[in-house]
C-alpha cells in the first residue's frame, strides 16, 4: 500500500471525491485513514470500511523511520474515515491511502517517524501546493 500524509485541506485543493466519508473531517483526527476505492475493495471485499480499523506498519524505509532501513515499524491502529471514488484520476499523486497529517506528531513523539519539518536536506520528502485566486497566474505576483 502506497500513500501520503495529508491534512484537512487535501479535498479542498484537489478534485478527488469521496464516495464515503466527510471530506471536511476525514483527515482531521490522528490515526485517520482514507483509502482509494480499489484498496477498500481489496481489504474489505464489498463491506463498508468506514469506522473499521487496520493495523499499519511502515515499510522500514530509512526516509520514514529512524530505525534501520530493514526494520519495519508498527505505527498502530488507523480508523478508516473515507473512501475515494473510483474515477481514474489523472494526477502525479499515485496512492492507495491518505493518512491524517495530525498522526505525524504522535509518530514522532513515539520515535516511529523522524521529524524533518525544519530539515531542508530532506525537502524532497513532501509536496507543497498553493491555490491561487481565480484569474491569477503563478508569475503575476512577482514585482520587478
């Protein structure tokens, strides 16, 4: 399962629609998980996954875990709070699950996830997006 941490603004910035769950709250609480339709079908085979929990373990990648690269770290139970509609979205974001970004401080406190918030050497570990006002372009704010 591939995924990203995302905050509550994800569904306001992107056009991914939820077939189940509330887009305003699905990623609000720590240990919340939104699945794609395809992943929900693989895990729950037609049952409604909302409110069910899954045990999540990272893959032991050094970028995610302060442990060595070969050790997978259990991250705990995550509650399914949404399912993304199967609309075959065209996006560079390819994922099976979105974990609530509010889970990160909990994982960092438990030393299960490194805090790279102020570490510019690891800037490539996340994406940042900006929503522009209607009629504005990316370069129009630059003053010469």
